[in-house]
C-alpha cells in the first residue's frame, strides 16, 4: 500500500507538471492526459471542465485510488472547486473533506500550460445524462490495448494515455459522477501560499522603503 510519502509524491508530480496528470484505475497508476479542445478547436477553459465531464458522463478521480484498498472500490471523483472569484484558480481536490490523499491540482494552470491537446472525438456526449442507442460507451478496451502497445517502462511515473479522459460513469452507476464544490479551507490555504511566492522576489528597493519607514 502506498505510504503518505507516495501520495505526497503524486501531489508533487501533479503540481509541477505542465500536463494534466491524474490517477487512472484502468491502468492502476498516474497517467498524463491531453487537455480537451472544444469543437471549434479552442482550448477548453478551466471553468468549463466540470460541465464537459458531466456532458460526456466521465469523471476524473482523486489520488485515493493509489491506495490499494481504494483501487478495488468504485471510482472516487475528485471535486472540481471554484469560489467564483476572478483571479482564483479552478482546483481539483480529494473526494473526501478534509482531504485524505492531499490532491490539489491547479486546473486553471493546466488549461494554459498543457501541450498535449485532444478533441476526444471518440467520447460521446450523453443525452440528458442517459445512455441511449445513439451514444455508445467509450472504447475502453481499445484505449487499454493502445496504451499497452506503447510499452512504457515501469519507471515512467505518469505515462501518456492517449484517448482516455477519466472513467466512464455509466460503468459504475449514476451515483458515480463528476462532482464539484465551493472552495474548501485547503483551497484557500493553497491560494494564500501561491500568492506568498511572489513576495520572495520583491525588488530590493521595496524592502528598503519598508525597512526605512519602520526604522522611525
Ligand atoms: Zn482522495
């Protein structure tokens, strides 16, 4: 069973990668996914990711599946969170609150930095979230076959998984759908820490002014 250090490692890989990295129960590891493009070829904005996933009846998991006991259970959707404030990023966090796996993925950042993109033409839109004759399930076995043919080394931390963009909800029943939420305390902590970073590189003169004023 992966230790806390493994979950922290997963979080670091996600946080320092220009591409979208998530856990995939289909292959049992972290994988790299292409960022979705809209029908007109433009990049999907981060705040549209939740609707995109719902529309296609798919979900992205949090890292809890990396723990053996959870990998054999039904998928645990990550929570796509935003507080509606401009300047605050869309974040993806653990299914549980407070967080168990520590997932803190900056979706806004990924939407801008990812070099891999895809229109996911093989992922059908659902009609009123019901499976109908017109929308077949994604060709999961084909994804898996193609993935295995890529023959990644075991040492590859987050191999690229072409075609795959999360788990298909219909396979697991309706309660397993992508979920969203407002910012949690962990999200506000994350934003605060992100904002604290530029202070470390403030121009020297700013600090000098501050110091001279406080010298009185
Ligand atoms: Zn989790």
